[in-house]
C-alpha cells in the first residue's frame, strides 16, 4: 500500500504492478485489487503482471497468457476468463 501511495505522489499516467498480491493474505490481496480497479476506473493505464489469474483477468481490458516466455493466448480479460484452455489450466475448472 505504501509503494502504491508513493508511486501516486509522482502523478504518473501509467503504473506497472509486478505481482502485487504476492505474499499477501486473501483479504489484503482483495484490497490491493480493489485499489487497482479504482485507479483503472479513474483512467490510469495499468500494466499488471500477476499469477492470480481470476483477479487479474477480471480487471483486464487486454490480457496475454505467457508460457515459458511466449505469448500463447491473448484477448480481453473477459474472453480469456471464458476460454476453456485458461479455465482448465489456470482456474482448475
């Protein structure tokens, strides 16, 4: 939270997050994603690298799935959330 606040003090047009939920409790991770959603809704450009597939795709306008450094799937977050390959491989559904 402090890192996000410090970043926002510089009034950036773009923020890049690298695994913002890593090591956080589920409640704190939800709060971080809520803040990222709010920044996005306020017009901030967000680049998000995250292994929490469900939460990150729910936020994404555009998403890319990387496997061993290569883009294997791309599309809107909602499209990828519905993609059976993503659902099976990353969401366990």
